C-alpha cells in the first residue's frame, strides 16, 4: 500500500493531467481537489487506483465518478463560498467532500444506508464539519433546508425531478445528467425570474437515478438486461 507522500504525488498529477489540462482552471476548484484525499473514499483494495482517470466501484452497484467529471460538475455550479448546496446521490462521499470546501453548507442524500453511514464516517475522520447526510429518496430533494443556490445530481434521470427545480433558488444552478441507458447528456439548469432553462454540456454515462422521479421500471429492465457500464 502506498504511503501518504505517494498518494499526494498521485493527487497532484491527477489535478494537473486529468483536470487542469482539460480546461478546469478555477483555482478554488483545483485547490479543493488537491486537499481532499480521494483514496479515503474508495474501498481499501482499490486505493492504489484511486487517482486513475476513470470511475471505480464502491459497492451497492454504485461508482465513484471519474475525477474530471467530478471537477466539471463542481465547476459548473460556479460556487463562491457562501452557498447552500444539495447533492443527490452521496455514494462514496467524494463529491460532497469537494463541495464542502467550496460552499458554506452541503446537504447530501443517499438511498443506501450502508453508503450513507460509510460516507458520514469518512467526513468525520477527515474533519469535514459542514456536511449533513440524509438517508432517503433524493428525487424528492430536501425541502427542510431549501432553497439551494446549487444542486448536483450524481445519477442519470429521464428529466429533472420537479422537487429539485422547486427547491432551486432564484439564480441557482442544477447540474444533472439527463437521458437513459442509450445515452445521457450532462446539463446545467438555471432559474431566472421564476423560469428554468438548460444548457447541454457533454455526453456522459452515469448509473440510473432511483426514486419517485427516477427511471421507469421499463428503463431499469433494459438497463439490467444490457449490463450497462457507467463511465462517469
């Protein structure tokens, strides 16, 4: 197993080669990726691959996304530091940890209790104190803390869940993969004057969003039949 100095070298190489060279230049975002130890968010057996240019399995059919995709989605929120952010799909907790260095408070929702508790333990171990983990259906959002200046969804939906658009603050940004098992597009939805509009960013491949406003049962059947492999 590599020691902390080796992990630090790999992390720096990840930031330069996988993120900065692909066009992510926000110094606050780059610094967050330098500070958060990605290897703490992957299973012990995969720590030597924590800084690879690709996703990794974390259990329960979920993945920790490719570093560049995490950085891109983070940068698209355009955080300044005083925002309240909602994340749908805690997973490993890596995305929430990055956001915690860039926003005032992060609320993150996970439907799998084992993943939620594991992420919570990692946040505590790393001293990240501005993250609230919620166990539940992320497609419903978390109305108790709304509105949010930023919302990020780390699984693909057929359309933005209505509760998330409702909980988005005026001027806020929702970053979400939209599509099905045949193809998905990362989109940014913004709310201005009570209306929402979106911009397509790039093709992506995420695990499906589950919940009341997630994929339909028919889409899930096709997903499972085709043995879909997420890339992001």
